[in-house]
């Protein structure tokens, strides 16, 4: 029986970084591949736990016996990555990190960003990562980042029409009780102000928090 609290899902982006897969695989209980994401995981020297997809961007042959394969029909409503998320949620995972979904088709990338809301509504936490960026969903209350460095950027992008009473500390441009709106994206490219701890607090509304690393 496969189980674990955290899951790394690897998509089939043409720009997936092998080292990124290796680093995140070390801190997650489960590894799930979305179709062609299997190639990146195998190149990283890792045997996944589950492979999901219709094999339009990869093949599922010559895998170790313990790997669970979920073959999907070519014509379907959900993306392969969406099906991977469902597989993780069915196993009771509470934290999902998604790699290998940036740098390719914009429609698939945007769909994956919106799936962060789906993950949240299912009772888990989600994050999208690539070599230089992390994307989180903020749904109200406080969120703290303790591992930021000078040169990193923090951007706040409302998903709702308004995110109310936004307070930021630890950034060059702090906010104190300011409302952010989706049609006026003034929360882009804030930067670290000599500290490694940033706190973001809101009263209501959903927004994306994008961390862009100085690498």
C-alpha cells in the first residue's frame, strides 16, 4: 500500500530540470509522474511510485514491478497532471509539489495554476516549482516565508476581484491594510529588505504568491 503525507508530481515540460527533480524528490514521500514526466524522473535516477497518462509524451515500459501504472484514454476531460493530483488526493496526501509544468504550453501551465485552488478545496496544500520560481495559493490569514535571500522577489497576484486588507512585512515595499485588485496588479516584483523572513497577511480573498529566486 502506497502512503505518505507529501507528494512530488512531475510533468512533461520540455524545460524540466533534472537536478530540481532530485532535490525535491528527497523531501517527498511519493513520486507521481504525469506521462512524459517519467523520462525526467528516470534520468534523475529515481523510480516513481505511480505513473499516470495516455502515453502521448512518454512510454511506460520497463518499469520496476512496484510502480503503479494508470493508463488514461486519449480523449478525456482532465489533463494528465490533473489526474495525477487526483491520484495523490485519493491516497490522503496533504502536501503536493508540482514540477515540470512551466516553460511549455501556456494553456497547460495556466490550468495547473488554477489547480492550486482545486488542491486547496480538497484539503491539501499545493505549490508549483521550477528552477527559479515557486507559486503558492494564499486564501486568507497569515503566510510566512523564512528562506528568502537578498535579490529574491515576491509578487502578489489576486485571483479574486479584490483581496482585502493586505499587510506585508520584511519587504522593501511594505503594505499595511491595503486592498489589492485583480485588474491593477501593483503587487508585482517586491523585493527582500535585508531579512530572510517575510510575512503576508490578508483578511479575505484568494491570491497567488510568486517567489522568484535570484539564482
